[in-house]
C-alpha cells in the first residue's frame, strides 16, 4: 500500500516527496474532487493525505470517505500555516465520544 498527498502548496509536497510520498498540488474544488477520484481508482493507494484547507473545500466527500470506506484511510494534515483545529480538539473529541474528561 502506498501513500498519496493532495496538497495546496508545493512546500508540503516537496517535503513529502523527500519521504517517498507522491502527490499533486491543486487549488480549486473541482481539482480536489478529480484528484480524490483518481486516488479511489488506484487500489495500490492505502493512505490519502490531504491538507486541512483542501479538505474544507469538499467536506461532504471527505466525510463520506471516512465513514463508508476502509481504504484509503483519509488523514487531514495541517499545512505550513499550521492547523485549523483548536488546541483542545483532541480532548474535546474524547470527552464527546466517551464522556470522560481528561
């Protein structure tokens, strides 16, 4: 299984290529959707990395992939500008999911 990156900037792609991960740089919603469809057609790709900014362009498609497909695993990554998540997002997620405050 291979990794594949869909990024909105060349810096992220360059860094990932140094680690042996292929990918594309796109900016528009239609390009993101087209790239995701190409990934879905390639059964050798097991993990799809996508920047948070691009994932926000087509949230319904990302949610559908995460909920209804086992492969590829979709991982949203922060870009060079940082993450869009709040600092307590993981603890809040755990609290909401299982009701335990940590």
